[in-house]
C-alpha cells in the first residue's frame, strides 16, 4: 500500500461513527454542562404560614372547673346569637330585660346588683358606660362582628366579661360576606377582610350594617346601626408586638309614647393602642402589657359629647401551674381616676386550684372602693369536683352618680360538679347580702326607671348537659331564689333546649358539610317585682308585677365549606307576654340569611 493510501485509510476511520460501547469518556476533559434543576427557584411561595399573634387579654392563670364560660367564634357565629346580651343569656341566673326585638335596649341583670354586676373588658381595657347610658351598660350595643372569643368569669353576684378581637394568624387572607333579611324590614350586611404578611404586619377590617323597620304601636321601633372595626398590627417576633384598633358604633333608634320607648341617636368611637412583650414565646414567664385607650360619644341630642381616656399597665409572670400579676389603670376622668388590681392563681396539685384577686379604686369626690375575690376548686374521684367563691366588696354601684355611696357586701357560692364524656351536671347554691341599685335604670326602657333594693337572698342554681346520642345534646339551667330575690330575678327561671349537630353527609369531605338545629325555651314564673316603676302622665309611679312567661326560639343552620345558611325564629310560640312590664315582644319574629367566608 502506498503512503498516500495509508493516510486516506486513517482519515476515513476517524471520520466514521464509533459504536457506543467503544466510546471514550471525555467528561473529564471539559466542565459539565449547567444543571438547570439547581438554578435559583423563582416560583412564588404561596403556601400559608402561621404567624404569632398578640396574647389574648384574659385571665392567664388556672381557674377552678366551672368558674369560667368560654365562647369561641363558632359559639356565636354558628348560633342564633345576634348581640352580646343574647350570648350572656346562656349564663345561669342571667335575666335579659329585652325592650323588644333587635335594636331595643337589652339590659343584662344578674345577682340583683344593677350596673355593679356587669364588668366588660375589650382586649383588657374596661368598656365603661358613656354618654346617655352613663350608669348602666347596654351589652346589646357592643358589636360582636370583630370578636373571636368571649370569656365570662362568674362570681356569686357579678359577671366579668372579656372580649377578644379577631387575631388573624395565617398569611392566607380571610374574607367574609354576610347578608341577613327577615320580618319587620330586617336587613343586615357584613363584610370583613383580614390579612397578615410574613414581615409581621397585619390589617383587619370589619363592617357591619343592620336595619329594622319595626312594628307600629309596639316597643320594637325602627332602628339603624353601623359598626366599623379597623385593626393594624406589627408582630416581628413571638415575644414582641404592637397593635392599633378603632371601633366605631353609630346607632339610631326611633321612639314612641305608647308604649314608652326612648329615642336614641348617638355614636361611640373607641381607640386602643396596645404594646405587648413576653420573655418567652410559649406564653410562660414574665409579660408586660401596655394599653392606651380613648372612648368618645357624640351626636347625641340629650347629652353633650364626652371623651374618656384610659391607660392600663399589666405586669405578670406565669408558670405551668401558677400565675401572678398586677394591673395599674389611670383614667383621664373625674369618675374613676385610678385603680390598682392584683391577681394570682396556683394549682399545686392536679386536684387543687386556688385563684385570688383584689383591687382598690379611687373615685371622684374623694371616694374609694375595694373588692376582693377568692375561688377554689377541688377534683374528687369518679368524675366529681367541687368549687366555691367568696366575694367581698366595699364599693360604689354607679361611680358616675355623685350621690352614690359605698356599700359593703359579702357573697358566697358553692357547687358540686359531675363530669363525664357524655354528661355534665352542676348543683350550686349561694348567699348574697342586701344591695341597693342606683335609683335609675337603663335608658331605652321607658316603662322602668328604677330598681328596688334587693334583700338578702339565697338561691339555687342547676346546670346540665347530656349527650345521649352522637350529635344530640340536651342542655339547660335552672335558677331559683329560695329566699329573697330582686327585680328581674323571677322565681323558677330556666333556659333549656336541645341541639343536634352533625357532619353526617359524607358525600363531601369530612368537615366541609355541617348541619345544626337547635330549639331553646326560656321560662319563669310570676311574682311581684316590688319596685319596678313606670312614669305616668300625672307624674305618679306605678308598681308592676313581672308576669310569668315562656318563650321558644328555633335556629337552623347548614354549612357547606365556607358558606353558612341560617334561619332563626324568635318567640315561635307566639307568646303575648314580655320581658319588661308594659313593653311587648314581637310574636314569631324571623330572620334568615347567608354568610360566606373565604380563606384564599
């Protein structure tokens, strides 16, 4: 072979493709090609993240069994509750003096103590009566729309109500829309938006608009109400946070002369700035809460505009079985310039819990008051437990009245409770000292302008819950003054009913579909009130008797995913009786509607 032929053969061999098994690995000779899977992920993270929230402004320490009632958002959103008075009517012994259907005054009376029996705290700040109702607080005018939880601590002759506003935790925004309609021209619209950002910022807005045309010639007069709530917060870490909120309530109620219903046109605006710091993210250890608040009433033709400022500083420390704290309050008001309160609770053993609180308040005109309360609970064998309360007071009933004087009271309560997975039964009794409420009553109940002094009273209280079948619950409470008793404290007063709640329709994913039906009956026997007065055209006063009555309510609700459809009937038995003498109550009142809640 010639030299040229050999060179041609070599070039041809190099040019032909080689078989795969004979290929030479050349990966080490050049850098590997870029791996596209290792590039930076630019896809937006849409998964929700749960962020820390400000701690709920409620008693931190342990309390004896049965000393506190807790209502979550579902407790009053998935029920027939429309006002805070409706919610408090579930507490044994509470009488709600309803001037009519929604929009009328609904005074909450407990223990024969008038305004001294009800203490309400909005995120830890006392929610005080202001404006025309400067003595009695009307819980029906406190908006429920912004709330996620209500705690009620029950004393022998007082209720401490702690309102906790909504605390959005997820970064997924929550949106709610509600529409209500019904008899007597009932119309209601609600819109809410709650959003948290991963930076710690949060924004919440709730608007609630309600209107009712009422019925001519009745105590249920036309009423219009607009509640707005705005909250902004910044919580950079689980240990530190600050929030600002403003709640505006504007209501307008028409009046008439037969029956007597007082017209009301007013607006109340509350603003709160809260700073919270905790040494630990799990809620234990020392904690500091500082809140600055103002409340203003305006647009009322009967009284001038008023503004009340408050500052609250709370220092507390909590352990798994104990808690101690002190609260100092200063108010820019001549009625209640300063208050100092201490509280502690301890559970040294699983079977024993002790809680104590005391406070000292300075009032105008060089007056002062003191209160102290001790509660103890003991867990017994076989599901039994016992708890008792001792409450002592040397305080004013209505600090807004310059003529109000100090009254000393000693009240006792004791109860035995039996609790199992399918039943709860509690039987208790109390002794209360005499008491004289202020000589005026809640504005809006025109036929009643004063309450009589309450004598020494012994009463029996029973509450029970029974779950005989899955989804079915029978419940009720009974209250009876064995000796004594005061105005709007009728004998044989009870509230009882049945609730069926189930997610039995398994066509949908578990938890998506829910059905709830409830019937509730409230009744009491008659008795002379001995001092419920009505002003007449001649200027004289008339003593009325609270006639025995029975009212039946129905509530039907269906929930599918975030949509809830509800239908509520009040006074379904069409009773002609009333909650307040001379003020009738609408028969077969109905309202119904739908609420949507989205979390995307």
